C-alpha cells in the first residue's frame, strides 16, 4: 500500500464547502419565499378555469362568478386576491371572459421586497354541463 502525498489529494476544502453551502442556502431561502406565491397563482388559475367551465356560469353575472370563486378560493387557501377589486368581467359581443389581475408584495431580506404581478383571463364557456 502506498501513501499519497498531501499535494496529490483531491477534494474540497472547508472554506470552499462553506462558500458552496452559503450559495445553496441562499437559493433555498429564495425558493422558500417565492414558491408559495406561485403555488397560490396556480390555484387561482385552476379555480378560475373550473368556474368558467362550470354549468350556469355563462348566464351568471360578475357577482355570481365572484361568489363561486370565493368558495373555491376558500378551499384552495387563496388569500392574495381581492374579489371585488381584482376580478373583472370582460364582454366582447356574446363572449364573456373573466380576468383576474393582482400583485403580491412580500418581504425578502431586511428592507428588500419582491413583487409578483399576475394577470390571467379565461373565457366563460359553461362547458361542464353542456352536452
């Protein structure tokens, strides 16, 4: 068995490991702050599509749509959408569309915040009950 000299050994030093750990830790911290905001957005999109395809939605007014969305948002734990302010109905001829536009501002580090803006529009089809 031959012994290797210190100069020929390969690997990461303690200082290098600490730097790598700090960089990975920073990105994990960012993910912990950003991921919940995007998970909530995907819940908003899923709930909006379900309400727009729900039977009877094509005849509902904006208040009826907001009531249906409120029930779904309650189950999905959506907290950043103000239904009266952020949910709008757009009419183009006979076609109705529901638009949800909102922004989320969350603290990131000390006095730095991040802002995420979301805007999604879905046509109201009422296809679930149609045959």
